[in-house]
């Protein structure tokens, strides 16, 4: 969802591109000082930093990808058996564990493809890759994502009997110094702009802000969108006819309160 048509009063004058005040909580969270609001323990943070090896870098060229280099000190390039076991257990290494490796498994995948499924084996093939294989795989591919980092860090903290969450805030990242401030923050509810006869396009990519002035008719709004090249998505725009068709369809099909979804 990126754009929506709103019906607002003709004299509605909220600035274009400014987040609507009703979508932004004016009360601030009191962040936990110990974890800087992350909710993570100090041990978690240390391992997270070592996963990427922030501040300790030794860049070498990637032998599997031309023109690419990698930080060879980073833990993510030096996984051991226990890290690999944690990733396998969390089903994070499909390239090794969900490919058919014998006749029986190949038949299962062939049947799955015939039935319209994907080419992954529906269960682990029994193979456990070596750390070297996984470390090479990550250099050949896009590498480990944030979920893999989380799985390895969490498993290592568990093995070492250490905590994942910050002791002070129990992982919430919050440390309220006033019950009143907490109540105000938690009880705050968002609210829509006023409803009226005018037509205006809003972006909902962030919390929500107007993208156009307010027009008395949908036709005038569509003409403005065409002339000003208002973005439908990213850099793409549309003709006034296309805008009209999208917004009219939305008007009929998807009206919710004062908002009409495109
Ligand atoms: Zn904390």
C-alpha cells in the first residue's frame, strides 16, 4: 500500500509531505540507558559486533566473486560446526539440506514439481555441510542475512549460558521514569484528518502525509497528478485517465472511513 485517496475539507491546509500529526505519537519512549533502547544484552551486542567485525577489519578479495572483497575477520565468514548445526536446526541452509541427494528424494521433488510445488525437498536430506562448505557458500552467494546472524548469536549465547535480552529492561528497550509518561505514550491513539468534500492523494509509505493540494473534484485532482507527474510508485507516474480509473475503482471497491485505497 503506497497511495490513498482521502476526502478532506476544501479548506484543509496540512503541508504537503509533512507527516499528519494524528499519525505521530507526540509522547516519547523513555529508552533503557543500559542497552540504548535495543533491548539486547551486552553479551548479545558484543557477538553482534563480532558477527560483522565492526571496527576490526581486514578486507581481502573474494575468490568467488570478481571485484568483491570481504572482511575476513568477521565471524560470519568463520562459522564453526556448532554455528552450522544451529543454522541447520533452524532450517537456514536449504541449499545444502533441502536438495535431493538420492534417487528416492529426487522422485519426491519431481512429483512435487508436477503437483505445482517448488523444487525444495519437503524435509531435510540428512546431509550436514561442513563449516568450510558453508563459509564458501556465503562468499559465493549474497551471504548470511540478519536472521542467520540472530540464529548463530542466540545459539552461542545459550551454549555459553549468557542472556540475549537486556537485564535492565528485559528486552523491551524501555525504562520508564514516570508512570504518567508511560500512560500517555501507551494510551495515545492515532487519528485521521477531518472528513470533507475535497479530494487529496496521500502517501502511506511512511505513516501518512498529503502529496497533493485539495481539489473539489476527482477530475481536477487527476489532471494535477498528470501535469505534476505525481508518483504512483517510486519514479513512475500516470496519465489523468489512468489516475481517474485507479481512483474511481478504489472509490467503488475499497472505501474505508475517509480513506480510499488504490
Ligand atoms: Zn535495556
